C-alpha cells in the first residue's frame, strides 16, 4: 500500500492523528505534496457530493474534513516553501463575529467549503472586529465569511463591511454572510456580496460570487 | 389567579435507576469536566462560594454537594406577579403553563406571507396573548432585527400591551438588566412590591457545550439580587453540541442549566428558578436545527421526570413546527410537540407559534394552540367512575334500541363532552368550502381579537417614566 492509499484510509477511518503522521512521513519520504493534496481533496469532494445527494450524514463529512485539515496543515507549508502552485477554488477567511460564541454553523460552512476545494482559514468564534480586520489585511483572502446567531451581534457584520470599504478592500474581497437572524435583504442592506442560509448554499453562493 | 393544568398522568420514559444515573452523570460533569464562564467577576464569585475555579482557563468546577444544596434551596413553587392580580400565576412544578415563542424576526401570516417584524407586530402579538385565555405568560412573539435596545423595547411592548406576567429574553449584561429592573420597579409600585409579585421572568441561555457568556452570568446575579424569577435553558443540539445519545445529551444539558441554578442560589438562596433541556436533536442528515423531531417526546418526558425528581420547574417546548404552511406537517408537529411537553410533565411550555423551524412566528398559530390547550384542560379532568357515571340504571331504562340524546342524564352532563371551536366536523359537498377550513376560522378569530382587544393601558406617568429610562439607557451602548 502506498502512503496515498493509507491517507485515504485515515480519512475514511476519521483518524486525524494517523492522517497527520502519514502526511509527515510521506513528505519525508519524498512523496510529492501536491499529489497528497490531490488525493485528500478528491476524497473530501466525493463525500461532499454524497452529502449533497442526501446519501451520508453531516458528521461524516465534518469528521473527514478534520482529517483533511490535519493533512493540509502538514503539506501546505511544504508546497508554499517549494513555490509550488496548487489547485484551489480560492481562499476564504471565516469567523463568528465579536460577542457571539456560536461555533457549529460556522464550522459546518468551513467543512463544506473545504470539501468543495476552497482554502479555508477559520478564525473561530467571538472574533473581535480588530483581530478579524488585521487577519484579513494580512492574508488577503478572496472572500470573507461572517456568521452571527444573535440579533444583537449581527451589527458586527455591517461594521466589518464598512471597515473593508474604508480600507479600500471592499472591491478586492468578496463578503458572504449567514446565521439565524440574517436574511438576503439584510445582506443587501449592508452591502455583502452574498448570503447563504446553510452550509450547502454557502458553497453555491461563493462559487457564484467568485465566478467559479 | 392562574393555576395551570396538570395531566391526569405523565409519560415515564425512565425508571428510578435511569433517573439516578442521569443525575450522577450530571453531577460528575459539573465537578470533573467543569464549565466555562467567560467572566472574571462571576468566577471570583463562584470561587468565593466553594467552587473550584481556574481563572486562566475561565473554568469552574462545581462540587456535587454544592449542586445538591442549590437543588434543595430552590423552590418548586412560587408566585409570578402580573399587572392585574387576577393574572398572577401560582407557578408550580407538576403543573403546566403556556406561553408563546419569542425571538423570531419574521412574521408569518397565511395570507400576507413572511415579513420582517416591526414594533407594531410585537405589540399585536402581546395583545393577542393577553386575550387568549389559555396563555398564562406573555412574551412578545417577535424580536426587532439589529436593535441595540431590544431588551428594553420588548419589555415596554409586553408591559404596555398586557396585564399578564411577562417573559423576556436576556440580551444584556449588568447595566441594561439594571435598567430593566428600574422599569419593573416603576410598574410594580416599588421594590418590595416587585419582590413579592415579580412582574417578569428572564430567560438566559448557556452556550452548549458547557459554556456561559458573561452577559448571561451577570444578568443572573443582577436579577436574583431582587428575588426575580429566571430561566436558564440550554440548546444542547443532540448530535452537534452535545452527545448524540439522549442520556448523555440530557446529562450535559442539566449540567448547563444547573450552572445557572448554582449562580442564582448561591447569590440568593430560595430565588425562583426554572431549568429545562432542549428537545430537538440536530438533523444529522442535513445539518439543520429543527423545531420538531421524533425524539422530542422522549426528551420532553425525561425533562419532566427530572423536574419531578429535583422538584424544580422546567421550561418546555411545544406548539412549534418546521413548516411554513398551514398544512399537515404544521398540524402534526404543533400537536405532537405540545402533547410531548404537556404529557411529559414540562412546566412552562414555551415556543408556541414558531414556524419554519424558528425562521418566523405565526400569530394565527397562537389562536390555534389555544384550542389544543383547551383540549388538554378537558383531558386533564380524566374519567370519573361512580354510580352516576357508570349509569347502570340509565342503561337498564333505555335498553336495546333506545337513545340517550334526550335523557335528563345527558342534559345534566352536557359539559362533559368538549365542543371545539376550530377542530370541527363541517359537512361539505363536492364543492368544498375553503372558508370553513379550521385555519381559515383561526385567522378570522385572530383578526377579530386584534381589532377588538384593548388591555388596560399603563398610566401615562408610568409610561413616561419607561420612555425616560429607555432614553437614558442609550448611553450604555
């Protein structure tokens, strides 16, 4: 069995540690990191399709995504170091806004985006506006995703959009928003480029606004 | 005085052994796993009162004996005050009370579709709950999107459009909760009056798994400084923010709810408290959070059994639906969730009116649920067995081939058989008359209530003071 097959097995066994170890060993043994990336993306992509078709459950996709994330954390820096180019639908920075500690919806979106070929930078939850903006300026992702679950925190989304506008970044970075109280009309009102009601729609919306 | 209704018997999913295993598991989670409280002040308070605290990790570990003490000091019955004392509630674990949902920012109407809620919708929903006799506690059914003074505006709406006890979602930390209490004191007529007949119950929510935000922890301290009743209710989505197995999910939820109990009881032993657990697992096929699930009745019943075991009233969940239409799905889900909550033995049954799995709320559904509750009332009376009800002599007298319609016995007992207002048999021919559909009649009733019902307003001086407090509160934003 090759490393690539073993990594596939680690994904289907949801074994994050094994995935990480195998990736490290494979890189050490000279396996092309781009090949590793191809394999894990393909595996996750297949699961994403099955989920869309209602054939498998969400926890399956999220558990597999955890392994893929662990593998990517090993191989991505190696690829970057060697100046290699990898296929990606684009990069997305995602967070639950300041004052809001709801995590699960945002994490689902992150997993689904990952399974659809995006590079995902997940900043976590309750991310202060200041930190969020600093990270955006530093990493310059293609898109920013914001989640808020409370009517009292949805205003942070508007503040971030406004700050992007002031910094002259609004045209360079697409913004997509979601969360229980968020609607398409709110997204329009604050000037977000897209809105998604759930994790599946998030990928579709992002594909659309990034012209993928 | 409102006294609630008690089913003739409650559902029992657990035996004594299961109850005590879940209880032990709950204590073990609180003591060994601990809970995260995102507030230095609250952690200090808990540390000073016997809990083990880790300030770096913002964790509290509550020793079992302390949880048991708080369970013991918590009252199983208390009085909830109302602007009109006729509407005061003798609130008691073992009986059920009903109220609308709260929180959605959309109004769903059979004819007008979905629209974002306005202050007028809040006011209308409160007037409607005020008018419906089986609704014991009034909450504004909707929220206002992106309104930083939401908690005060909701309170104003509830107090000025109803004379019943009101429920409120917590949006704030200490400062603005203090302003809410200022308003309540004004309406009650003084601090002592407010303590004796508290006009409002506050809903706070831990964040599953095992965390509590600073504003909620602070609100509990502030609220219990004034003997005011509060709810601490977790939304532990089974399978996503709590274990997929119900026993583990409920244990974790109880631990989350009891964190609120502990904060309140340590601050003010004997303070009224309402616990509870969320009954709808995450839909793991689609990753969605529903407002109906097959497991609901099981969890509602466990919640009721644990409430009985602890002697602590619980917040329940019923009358809600995933559907956006007045259709079979809506009717099934509303009725099944209400039955699970009531026959499961939950105390304060909230969430009536939620449609589209929480996206919106329907005022029509309040009117419809009012009739379902009326049916529970009828059922709660059970069946009497005595000489008169066995009616042997009557059966003997009428005998084979006769009828019982025009007998004196039937005449004397007409009130024994329930007459529905909406769930009727309407004989129709092949051109079925849609205006006679139950939900069309429900809508007509809702319209007429909103046109006619005018609860006693607040005095103009009280209303002015409320407006003044809300104005002052802007400075805390």
